[in-house]
């Protein structure tokens, strides 16, 4: 089968497409012929070496496709989506111990575009316990998780303030002083940008506000002054690691996919690349030029350049 293998840390060129033996499945695992593979933002940070990562022989974490084999024979032919911590998703065939059935009516592309972002957003909203009438700040609402967060918070009756790198958002986070432009009285912050200036948001928070720190899009962890949090009764919740992922996010996955199937949450797909163009797919995510998820499709063949005139 064809698969993408990572050779060291660095730019998109460290990802190479190779022929590899198909995986065999252990008891409890399903074997999946992949139809769509996600290229989430955090994978660009894993590839570059910014986030600590082992070097799996085959790269990638999120895929959807058709079950080829499983302990339960009735699963064969069913469409599933999987998230793996140990890599192996950028391939034509994947063996997975964790998987969720894709609801009828959703394609593999829609399922893999939404499964992780929508379940992270749902788990974050539930952890924050957002209530009607609260004011919620969603950073990077142009991103997959941010977009779902804004929608889910709005459904709970919250007033949503968004940041993004465009004029449609309430606050344009390309401005280095964007935190000064956030309105006062924020009850909940979904913090994904990070960096040394994150603490400037503390002055914008209502007493007893909650900050959910779940990302580092800027490449740096957020820094909050403990004195400012303490004096104002603010709760800082670090949302990451095996507990968040292994338990809360996975537990939210089936409900999140149901919200996609019923049209409550909408997966936005920017571009789909053949496996052979994996480096271009990573470059696209890093460029921040697109709106929506970047995917890989093993069935897609590289475009043949037009013959010279
Ligand atoms: N804790 C968890 O369980 C968990 C799980 C999955 C992902 N994450 C993290 O959640 C964050 C969002 O992930 P995602 O999949 O939603 O990403 P995404 O769909 O790729 O969206 C990211 C958005 O962030 C903005 N952005 C990119 N670089 C930025 C920067 N340097 N400063 C400010 N904004 C920037 C871009 O918006 P503009 O172009 O509009 O600026 C982009 O649309 C990432 O940090 C990811 O690692 C956390």
C-alpha cells in the first residue's frame, strides 16, 4: 500500500510517500480502507518538531473509511472514523483500536473533517458548562474547533465574541494588540492562540470567569499571571493530554457526529489532495490561506501537468 513516512523533523518535505506492507490487525482492532484523511493544524507542529512527538514510521492520526475486517463480521463494509495517538493514519489501510461508526448520510470526508474538531468543541463546551446569557470569547473562530465552539455556545444561549484573521470576526487577531479590543465582562474564554501576552485577557474577564486553555496556535504556551487570576476568582482549566483526549473527547465523538449528521454542525472542507501531494497539503495548512479543513484522499491521483504547448 502507499503510505506517508516522516523522516525527521522539519518542513513539509520530511514527509515522503512510500510503498509499505499493509498492517495486520490485532484482536479488538478494525482494519480500514481509508477514503479520507485529515491534516489538522497540530500535525504541522508535530512534523516541524515544535510539539514533542515520537517518530512513527507512518505519519497521521485521523482517518475515515470502510471496514475491511473486524472481530465482529457485521462491521465489514461499514464506514468508520478513527483517531490514533500513535500515528499510522496517512495510509491506504489503517489498523485502529478506537473507532466510531459514521452516521448514515455522511461521507468519509465530512466525517474525518468533523470528528475530532466537533468532539473537542463539544467536550470543551461541556467542561466549561456554558450557560445561557454568558459572554463567551472564542479565539480563532475561523478554525475548525473555533467554528464549532462558536456555534455550540450560541446554541446554549451565550453571547459569542469571536476572533479571527479576517474582518468578519468581532476582533481581528492579526493585530498584535487585539486583546485590548476584546469587550469587558467575558465569562468564558476558549483560549487556543497562547503566547506571553495571553494574560492581557485577564483584565477583560468577569469575576469567576473560566479560561479553557486548549491550544497553542502561535507556537507558544499561554502565560497567565496567577496574581490576576487569584484576585478575581478566575478558574484556569488546562484542556489537553490523555484525560481530555482519551476520555472526554472520545466520549463526545458519537454525539458530535450526530450533530454533524443533523446539520447542527457543518464541516467546512478547504481542499483535498492526493497522498502524493502530502507536502503541499501541509504547506496549505501552514499558509492560513484557506478556510476549512485540508484533507488527503488515497483514491485521488496527482494531477497530470498539462503538456507544453
Ligand atoms: N486540547 C485538545 O484536546 C486539542 C485537540 C485538537 C486540537 N487542539 C488545538 O486546537 C487548536 C485549533 O485547532 P484546529 O484544528 O481548530 O485548527 P485549524 O482548523 O487549523 O484552525 C486554526 C486557525 O487558527 C488561526 N491561526 C493559525 N495560526 C495562528 C496564529 N499564529 N495566531 C493566531 N491564529 C492563528 C487561523 O485562523 P486565521 O487564518 O483566521 O488567523 C486558523 O484558521 C490548535 O492549537 C490545536 O493544536 C487541541
